C-alpha cells in the first residue's frame, strides 16, 4: 500500500523531537473515563457509569404510566343483521351473472393473456375509442377530396398492404390515420396519395417489426414523391394526431368477442371479411370499432351457425343484438354490393385459399343474408 506524503509544513521538521516534547495542553479528567493515562481509573469510571444508568433506568420504569388495556367488544345484533343483508345482496348479484361464462378461466398461467387485467384493458380501449372519434360526413365541406377519392385511395392501400405482407392491424391503423388527417387538414388532390402512403409508413412503424423502406414506397407511388416530402408529411401527420396512434381497432374487439362466443376459424374469418369491406365505405367511418366488430361477428353467427347473441357476448361486447341490428344490415348490403363494386381488392383477397375463400361462400347468397341487405336498402330509400 502506498504511503501518503506528509503535509508541506511537516516535510522539514524532525517529528521525533516533537513527540519527545511535553504537551503544552493540561491533562484533564473526564467525568466518565477519569484520567486518560490511567487505565484502572478509566475502567472503574465505566463501572460507575453503568451502575448509575441502571439505577436511573429503574427509577424511570417506575414512573411510566400503566398501559391501557383495550377490551374486545363483541358485535351487536344490529351489526350482524347488516352483514346478513350484505351477504344476501352479494348472492343476489351473483345469481344475476350466473349465466355469463368466465372466458378467462384457465388463462392464469399464461402471461401473454393477462387474465387478471384483461377486463380493465378493454374498458380502457372503449374509453379511447370515445376520445379518438371520426366525425360523420367529415368531407362534406371539403372542396378538394370527395368520398370516391378516399375509396380509391383505401382500395389501392389494401393492395400495397397485401404486397408487403403486412399485419392486418397495419391496414386498419393506416385507414384510421388517414381519416383523422382528412377531417382536420385541408389536403389537395395531388397530396392525397402522399397522405395515404405516409400514413401506411407510420402505421407500419407502429405495428410491424420492420417497416418498409422509403425507396420501396416511392417506387410503388411511381416516383411521384421524394423522400423529403414523405418525411415532411410524416411530421405533419404526427402533429395532427398529437402523436396518439393508439386508437382501438375492430380487430382488437373481434378477437375478444370471438373468444367469448367460441367462434371457429370460419366464423372469425367471415367477420374479418365483413369488417374489412367497411374500410372503403365513407358512410361507415364514424361507427365505433367495437360496434363494427360486434356487428360483424353477430352477422357471421347468424349466417354460419344460426345462433343468437347470448348473454356472455352481450357482457363482453357491451352491445345487445337489437343495438347491433342497424349495423348488421349495413354490413349485409355492403357485402351484396361488393360483387358489382369497382373496389374489388378486399373481395379478391378473401377469395384466396389462404382465407378459406370466404368471399365466395354460398351463405353470402342465402335468403337470410339478403333479408338483412333489403332492410338496409329500405331504410336508405326512406331517408332519401
């Protein structure tokens, strides 16, 4: 271990001489230890101190007031009657929900399903969809963009989404961002495709593991825009959305409802097809994602299982079948008109074997399905 250097004032001083000199300070006695140089007195002083402290502690103990003893009072009959009433009330509420199945039973050991928090999570998603709303008919006062232009853009973006093999959440989020931008920003026709492709880029960054390269996005736009324009539009869109991109998607609610209704793969895929058909429909943008998801699944149950919307589905979706009926009729009409629509991307997509060729299913031509579509037509004619 290295030795520390002496202070500069002691460098040239003979330390041994200093130590041999008598101390100039007087040696005093301490009350407890006595003379410091006398170990015997020091030891006797310590013994005396211990005795004094012991005597003082005894006197202090005797002066302490006696502790109060708290008596345990037995509950009165009035309190027991109140508890009995509470027990009756709880049992009554339990009887009210006894026919609702606990769909999260058995998921306690799976950390990905967060069964202890799943209900609170979906309550929060419903609060979010009430805050991040799309106004109905938001293009009414827009002189540049018309509903038909929006439909062309969404249909093209669906092709882009399929070509890049992106997640379905990316497509839904792209459309949600576009609607939020168009309702708050006056966009020219020449910049509409730029808004669409930039919204897809933002959604891909939010949902995908790897977002598409800017060069690829520019290529599919036929080199209509530069990288700097996409980056600039990205900043504009994020500020319009206030960097809040967590708007709930219909897919989030569909997965929960499919679990509650024990839907098989065919029913779930049919509901996805019906939901995706609504993306190009300007008249459906204002509906809540949870409402569209519940209506699509309820209509799929009617077509493929001929079953009703039970109490478990009502509990988890927060919608009754009566509340879903107007949207179910619109979905049926959209599906019937999809055969002759100029926007065929979604229909052709779900005609592939990957999706079970669900768009070519015979149930979409059934009398039940056509009755829903006719009801929607009748309501539209009355309004007109």
